[in-house]
């Protein structure tokens, strides 16, 4: 039975959903290029599969809500549900529920996630991570209470997207960085390589996304982006194969659409079906 594991689902959904700008370079809400807090709904379906995958069908939905403001930080809450059927007729429903808060300038990252498999709690992670002199100080509450130091300068999700959009805006086609997102028992660091395509003006053709939702994004410039994820542990010699890849259209106001989640032996397509703008939290005087 093929299983879309928590780590893969969380990392992919995090990047797909939290395509936002946060950090020292962020501009005040309402200014050109500012983030647009919003609620987005994506329908998921099987795009392609190989016989080795043993997958006969996949369907699901991702609901993502991004709130907050540039001065207080941003909160993300989303639910990522997939129903996977194999060739033997077995069905597995995975329900990933997460919430997180990232402080301004990527100083600290709080995260809570729960994974249910066929309505039974399978995994739960709860913790807080903070940048500390070329390392991440991690205070985990679940799955077990412990304090861990992760070496290196891994970026938190919204901090990573800040750099990604900066690179896109400056016409740089490649961006390499490590990411910590709280997945895989809260101690996983991914190495990533992002390939950024040429800038496109306006919202672009809706294709399989909902035309009204695409229109709601507005006439912002955007870029096609593909991010490859690699295991940050183990032997790094020789040519490496990514664990998975995420492709999407990234808009400068922090919204993404036309998702393609490539797990290697099968692919999921995520279509934007609903988009609701939310007012940003204003900065205090």
C-alpha cells in the first residue's frame, strides 16, 4: 500500500501553501508587493503514475489559511487530506492538520501537526525552533519532550520563501537552501534547490484552476518555480535523486497555484478552486 507520509506531505504542503514573503525585506501591508493574507482551497487529483507505484487513484483537498502582518509575524493553518486507492481495492485516508507561527525576520518558528490515518491518530509533533548562532535550538514537546541543537543555517518556511521571491525578482534562476519545517518528528532538515523560470505579467490563463479564484489574485507578476527536496542527512557524494519535487506558479503577492507534487513514482496535481482575501493585521504605531 502506497503511503503519502507525514514528512513528505507536510513539506510539500508547507511550501505549496506558505508561498509568502516574511523577513527584513518585507514591505508594509498595502504597499506594492506586500503579502496578501488569504484562505485558499486546492483540489488534488492523480496526474501520473507508474506501475511500480501500485496506485490506482488519488483524490484529496488542501485548505490553507494565512493570516497576520509584517510587524507581528504570520500564522499558517492548513489541512491536507488524501484518499489513496491501490490496485487491490484498498483505501487509505491520510489527514494532516497543521498550524504554525513564524516571528518577523524568521527569528523563531512554532509548529503543531497531527496526522490521522483512517481517522486514527498516527503521529503528533509539537515544538518551537529558534535561530541561535549558526544552529537551530529546538524545544520539542511531542512526540517526546527533548531539547535538540540542529547545526547549520536552515531557513524556516516563510523565511525561505522570502529569499525565493527575492531571487525571482532579481532574475536569479537558481536558489539553494536548507529548510526546517517541523516535519518528520520535528527534527528533519531538507536540502532544497529551486529553479525559477522567467517572469510573467498578469494572472495568466486559468487552465484547470478556477477562473474566479485566478482573477482574485490580481494582476501581479509571477514565476514558474520547481523546488527539489533532498534528504539533509547521510552520504552526499555522487549524483543525488530528490525525495520529491514541487512545481507551482508563484505570485509576488504571496499566492501560489497550478501545483504539481511529484513523489517520483506518482504525481498529484493541485488546482486552485477557491480564494478568499483576508485583511492584514496592521502594524502598531
